[in-house]
C-alpha cells in the first residue's frame, strides 16, 4: 500500500487535467483576468438562491441581524488575533521558518515542518469547495432576500487552485438600506462561522462513533531553567562541540541526551533542540531542560492507560493514584506504546510522597474552549484509540481539523477592513451610516486599512528579526 501523499499527487494530476479540459471546453464562457486568472461565469445556483430566499424569508429576516452582529464580532476578533500574534511572536525564543503572512497552500506544514497535521491537496480542494461555496451562497441568498439581482455565479481558476464567487448587482445594492448591505456583506462570514460549529459537532460524532477512550495524554515531564554557561557536557559532546554540530547532524540525533550542569544531570530531548539555534546566536542565556526525574529516565511516552492495574480515564485519576504512592516504591505503568516499571523518588515539595515527575499543562481562555470542543470526548487530555483502520480514520480526523480551522480563519480574516475583502465595504458602510458623509467614511476606511497593513508589517519585521 502506497503512502497517502502518493494517491494525493495522483489526484492532483487528474484534477489539474480535468480543470484544463473543462476550461478548454467552456472557453467561450471563460474570461481571463491578469493573464493568469480564469473566471468562469454561469447562472448555476441562482434559482436555488431564489427558492431559499423565499422559503426561509422569516428566518433570514432574523438571521440578517445575526449576520451584521457576527460581522462586527469577527472584525474585532481579527484585530485581537493579530495583536495576540505580535505579543506571542515577540515572546517566542524562536519562530518557524515560514513567514507569518502567507497563504495556506497544500503541503505547507510538511514543507516547513510545522507542528500541524499534514495538509494534502485533496484536503485543500474539499475545503475550498465547502468554504467558498457556502460563503458565496450565503451572500447570494441574502442578496435575493433583499430583492437584489444576482447577475452571475461561478468559479475562478489559478492553475489547479480555485475560488467561488457570486456577483450581485452593485447599483441595486447601493440603493438598499445600510442594514441590507451590511447583512449581505456579513453573510459569508456568518456562514463560515456556522459551518465551523457544524463541523465541530460532526467531528465529535465521528470520534464517538469510530474511537474509544484509550487513556490520558498531553502530560509533560518536569522542566527547569539552566544557564548555558553552566553546562559542561551534552551527551558525549562538550557544549562547544554540540553547538558546532550542523543541522543535519542534529536531526540524526533522535535519543534523549544527558546534560551535565555542575553536579546535577538534566536531559535534552530532540523537541528542545530548536532552542539551541537562539543559544548559538547569543540571543538567549538560559534554556529549559528536562529535570532528572523517574519519568524522563524511563523515557516515559505514550498515553497513560493504567497505573498499578487501575485504569486511567481522566487527568485526576493520575494525581489521585500518584498521591498515595511513597518514595522508593516501584509502580507499573501501562501506556499506549509499552509497559514500564518505574521506581519513584521523593517529591520536591513533600518528601513523604512518591514523585514520578510529570504534569499536565494548563490550558486557559479561548484556547481552552476550542481545544475542548475539538478534542476526543471533549477533553484536551483524552487519547482516542481507533476502532478500525487507524490511517483512514486519522485522514478523516485531520480533514475535520482543517475544515474547522479554515472556516474560523476565513470568518475572521474576511472581515479585515481591506478593499479586496468584505470587511472593507463593511466598515465603509458602517462609517457612512454613522457620519452621513462619504468623505469621512472613506477616511475611516483608509485609517482602518492602514492599521491592518501596519500590523502585517510589524509581524513581518518581528519574524525577520527572530528568524534570522
């Protein structure tokens, strides 16, 4: 059986060929924009938009207010997200090699070794079709609800990549009330948000149907700060020799290395090697290493399933069992990878309690909500054991991950006040309604767009400084 990416590349070739044949066959209805972008206009879906706008007119009247409200919320959230991105990026020791402002294209996580699930071309096509069509269809339905003509629908093609569009009559739209215009502009973002929630629900149903509880994961071994100048050895290398290793040589080291610091021993695992890049360049003086604990010495890994024969179903089970253990006692731990016999040491804060040396990082705020909703069995620490073919189930599970992430991302980014996005017209019409002056509305739009571009610039400058 071939790896998934082989089938994915075959699909990319077949899809590209099909698009080329489609454009050639319908060349009379294709318009070329900027010599590289092909626009295919049609009347596809307009009758359905008419039907939906009449059939659900009462619901659409209520949802028009929700559409406007979500537009403002998403615009504020987008600015908050960018502000948070700047704060986080400035606090990071190192940053990924990928620029912070870059479109998500197939295989991007694989190319830049990002800590994300793989992003296949097949994912990209499925997600674009779902996200773009629902986004544009929502624009069209609300346009027809407010008696605005939809002139055309269609797809845009840039090679094998595609986008959808709905083309309402702009002259008719400008004559409508501010509420109608804002509802139409916010409809796409509102639809993306609703579908993100829908996919969260479908993901949970999928997990409950095809997975079973298999223990607790997400724990970390205890770490502590170490001054680089106090390091004597890393494995069989002196600190100078280790810093002189090439990236290729570092990648070939896959085992945990002991680190001698004065008279104490710490441990360096491969996932912490990234900190060494900043240490080499003199950007940091302190790095965090794993402390010498029973868990790290045993190289404990995998989801915790049993401790001394007692099943682990939630995080509190781990703490309850370990709190009753004494120093120097040996416990039996079963994980999803192997079985361990580990002798506990004294707890650094209570010498009467046995110490394994693991803990669970606290997740708070919006990250806690999102991770809970998208995690197996509504717990960020749950390990889901597949009932059937693991590779197929993981492929579907990762597809849900990307669907949810991209639906939320499009909902947020589309409301940024830039001319090419719905957010640009949205903030202009809002300012026009508040001031009654086109000149003042244009000024508000330009200031807002300038702030967004300034944020983009700051993100890029911070990334350049950190990455190089």
